């Protein structure tokens, strides 16, 4: 019987590597024997476990050996009915759980500040999304979670709702009202699907609890975001009360590569092991280091370390707000010059994602404090930023797209200037990245406020996914 201290897949790969096998199979680098001299030193050790579905190494799409054992340990840790390794990121998890739950024409309630992959999945499913607009934190100038009152109103307003799709926590680490909302949805017989990309470490104190513990039906987590897993490594969990999940499994086979990465899978095995074997002392040490870091940053002029209700906030997220004399984008850009890379910037803030540490483990917190102090002082003197208020759209709390996904496929698209786009229906999705939350959705009415704020973001140098014509002051709309 496997225990949380075991690493079945990593052990199988290490056994394979030590055998010094001769490869007459894919991949073409033959366990690292064939590779470019320029990169061999960087990749050599990884290539020795970058293999294929050989006997003894199991198959992600039909696991019977070490992959199955590793996934069972993952399920045991999160107390689920079944858990899966994802090697195509949370994106493929969101696609699979939504496509496996929703069909054409199904009414789906969707938290408005969702990741773009959620919208891609709804479009593929040809579902009918009803958007629930999020609460705005006026101090942080960011969107947070949903108001249960709005959720209840939507549940009463629409009949035969197939699912409620939540984002927990927000990109900035806020996870309020999740238990109330899940309970409310289940009272109406609505399935709850959660994009918990930034919550793989949510196992309780000093972290938040996973939405799984509150009864969410299917949950997707990006292990690589907050746990020591390789990029694109993620988890999908089926809660114990879910009756039928075979369709979700089918879509995992569709959306996941048929040649899954063993290094990524092994890192997921290790990430689970890392989380499961953290001691109380490790967790306390991590918390103390974070609190000290926050305290030292709070003494720096020109910035503010934002705080939140401890019970609804992820301590691994640290948001630093400027005093308005310089933008978050300027702050992020200047910090890069000193080798500090933040997770994201917005017009007012930068976001830092902090590490989970073992007792005694070092992290250059004080070096970062000194650099942040120097950069903040410099920007207060040199920045020419004109301060602006947070973007606030005059809108109802519950909205729909102007046209269905089916109609979008039949309508012509035309290029117009941003000013001339006002009042038209957007024919493309424009998404600041990171965090990957769409600012303008395909099928959404373009308002004057949207255009004004879009121009402001362009002026600040924001990077977008979509909106290829923005550099020409243009956008695509439906005729």
C-alpha cells in the first residue's frame, strides 16, 4: 500500500534511468545520446527520464502501474473520488471539465473574471453563458469574488441551469464566499465547477481550504503555480459525491497529448509528495518569513502592502500598490532591470507569488526589500504618470453576450477604429496577459468606457492575447 512519503512514478523513472537502456523508440534524442551540443549541458539529466510509454513506466491514458499509484496518492491527499495528472496545464483541465459537463444550449452561470480557457470551453460546448459580475475592491482596485446575493438572484432567474463555474481564489489571492456559494448552488441542483488554478496548496492552515472541502463537484488546480512542479503540470479532481464523470475522462483523453511528458508527470508526483510531507514547523516557518517580508516592505515610502481578511486570503500572494505617482507596469519593468520578476502588474499594483519553504531554507527576501525600496524611490522622482481611477463598467450584475456562439460563426467581421467601435459587438477576445482574464469578450458590446480604458492600457504598454489590430488603433467587430 503506497503512502504519502512514496513517489511511485519518480521511483520507476529512476530505476529505468539506472538501467542505462538502449533506445530504439521515440523520442528522437534517445535518452540524451542525440542532442545539440549547445544545449546538452542544460538538458542532459532531464533527457534521461524524458521517455515514452514503456513497460514498467505506465500510460497516462490507461494507467495501471506507477502513474495509477501516484494519482491514487494524489486523490488520497485531497480526499477525492478520483484525481488526475494534467500535462497540458489547467487549460486542458478547464476544457475537459466544462466539455464533459455542458452540452449545446445548456445555461451556465460563469464568474465574469474567469480565465480565457473557460470561455474557450464554453464556446466549444456551444453553451449559453450567463455572466455574474464580481465585486470590486475599491482599495485594491481589482475584481474579487462573487456576491452570494447575485448568485442567488441568477439561480432564481434562470431555469434548468447546468453548472456554475467559479474562479477561486482570484489571481490576487482572495477567496471569499466560496462555501456559501457552493451550498447555494447545490440547493438548486446545480453542479459547481471550480478553476482553482492558484490553489493547489490549499490544504488548510496557514493556507485556505480547497473548494473541494466545501463540496465543489469538479476542481482544476495548476500545481506548477504554487507548488514545486514543472510548468504545465496540473491536477483535476472529482469530488466524492459526483455520480458520473466518465465524460470528463473522455475529454481528458481528447485534450491531453497522446505523448505525455514523463518529466512533468514525475514533477506532479513530487509536488504532491512535497505538499503531503510538509510539517507544522515548515508551515509556521513559511508564514513567519512571509509576515516579516510584508512588514519590511510596509516601511518603504511610495508603496503600500495591501492586506485582506486573513480567513479569505492566500498568504502566498502579496500585492504591492503604488502611491499613484507611478504605475504598476512601470514598477514591474524597473524591477526587472535589477533581476526581480513579479507575477503580474496592473495600472496600480504588482503581484508577487511567494514560496513555500522548509524549516531553515533561505530565500532572498531582504535582497528584494532593498531593491524594491531603491526602485520605488527612483520612480517617485522620475515617473510622469497621470493618475487614473480604477476601471468601473456601468453594467448590470448579471449579463449575457449580445449574440450566441452559433451566430458568431455566421456573422462577418470587419475592422474599425477604436473610436468607431463604440456601440458595436466585439468580434474578438482581448485579454491582458497575465492574468489571462478577458477585458473584452467576443460577442460583447463595446462601450465608451471600455475603449477609453483600453487606450489607457495600450499607453501603459500592457501585453495582450488577441487584439492584433490594437497597434493600428483598430479592432474587429461584427457587421
